[in-house]
C-alpha cells in the first residue's frame, strides 16, 4: 500500500470547487489513482493570519472536502476505520489538521472533529500554542497538550509531531501510548533546519514504533535541492531510525519542490531510485507506505468502538 503522510491540497477548496482534476496543483484525485493508495490531506489555517478564525475556517474546509469526496466517490473515500485498510476501493483520504489552535482549548472540540472525520492532528504549527512548543518557538507540552494526546490515543487518532519544538517532541514520545508520527520532516544531519529531526530523534521515534515521513520541501533537503536529495534523506533516515520507521510525507501543495519532482506524477520515481540504491522489494514497500500502514492499523479505531 502506497501512503503519503502529508499534503496541503484540501485547503484549495476554499477557492476551488473540486479536487477531482487540478493540473495546476501538485496532485488531484485523478492523478493520485494508481500511484498512491492512501493520502493524508491536512487542513491548515494560519493562526497568525486568521486569529480567532481558525476553527470556523477549518470547519469550512472540512465541510467542502467531505462534500467533494461524496461527489467524487468513484475516485476517493474518507479513511475513518481500521477495517478500510484491507478493503478494496478508491483512494483513501485521511483527514488531518495542522495546529491545535482549532481546538479552542477545549477537548470537546477534538471529539466533535473526530465525529466529523478527523483522524490525525499536528499539535502545533511552528509556534507555541495552548498544547505545547513549536519548532520556531520553544516550550514543553502543556497540561492541556498532554490531555489531548491521551484523548487522541483513546479515540483512535494519530498524533503528529511535525511542527513541535524539541522539548515537546521528547514529551510526545513519553506521553503517547500509541505510535506517533512526524508526518513531514527530513534529517538534520544532512540539512540543519529547525523542522528536521536529529539522529537521536530519529532513533528514539523508531524505538517508540513511530514513523518519520521524509518531505519533498526544498528548503528541508539541501541548498539547491534535487530529486536525489529526497533519496539521500530517506536512506539516512532508515540508517538512523530503522527500516520500519521511515516513510514519505511529501508536503505537496504546501512547499516548493526540488528539481526533478514536479508533482504526484513523479511519485513512482521514488521506488525506482530506492531499488537502484540497493533496497529490495520488501524494503521499498515498507518505505513507500508499509510503515505508515502499520501505524494506521495501530491507531485507527473500529466502527464498533
């Protein structure tokens, strides 16, 4: 199963009527078919640009996204339950959110969003909030942040540390009873960046059963990033976190891409390049989706509860 743990394409529904065909975007439902089996679609509303409006704007995106999936059910369905992972069907879209500001400091909001289909939450977006510290603004998890992690574990939601501060990252690993992810990141040893993970963080994430999704974000990879830099970071991540703990989190439609990666049409090049590097078929399958599939099985709920 091929899985991409992060894209920002869903937010385009604030301005566009459908994600069925978007040749101007990095991906759409039609181009994903045959390349990616499960796609994480993040809902992100910048709290600095829209203070006090994060939740209503996020709900507007979510409502339009759910309606768009209903209208395009031949191509896509929301991924809500563990049982769907082994069922045939179209592209499975996991609804995620970036930044705990949309909770408005109430656990009840998390419960509501879960009922509406949210299955993954990035606790912060770069800056500190009511849940914890961000990658650009230090701080530890707050009591509310720890409460939310416990509620996410109980409900069957994936905790995402992609934008956390280092202090909050270590606390997330201690607090979460289920494997967390870092949906879109890269390796700090190859490219120093506040959003990248150190070798120690990669190792610890692997030891907790989590997965790091290597991003295609140009600035995370190299000064003049090219496609080959994605493979370098994937390979380094495997060496430090372990083969079972690295995947892909593209950040399509949320970043500038490296030379040689135009969009989801270039996704199959990843498997070919890993094979050329010496990875066998089983190893390639794990990196291209099998590792995130395991985390989904460990986290997602069943409809029976």
